[in-house]
């Protein structure tokens, strides 16, 4: 992770703060709709992080996999890429 690192870390911190707020709101019997709003925000940050991590993975690992001459290594990288795609699509 290179270019995205600062943004990813920022979004992790935002998610962490929102989750702490959600916990406090839940413990304090806050309105369900307010908790849902905060939960949606936290989920959006986590999805954005996931998207950035996947982009970084494909920009680095995928490009390496295409250039590899070793067939066994190429097969391993292809499996790794498929695993990443499957995880992303869950």
C-alpha cells in the first residue's frame, strides 16, 4: 500500500471513532434511527477502505503476476487474485 496509505488510515480512524460513538449511543439508549445513521457512515468508510485496498492490490500484485515468467509462481498469483476478487464480491 503506497499512495492510499494516508487515506486508508484516516478512514480507519473515522470508522473507529464512529464505532465508539455507536457503542456509546447504544449503551445510552439513543434513538434507533440515529444509531442507524452512524452505522451507515461507518459502513461507508469501511467499504471505501476495502475499495482502496483492492485497487492497491491490483495495481501492485496483479501487475507483478502478469510479468512473472515462472509458471508455478504465475499460477499461485492467479489463485491469489481470484481469492481477492471472491472476497471483494462477498
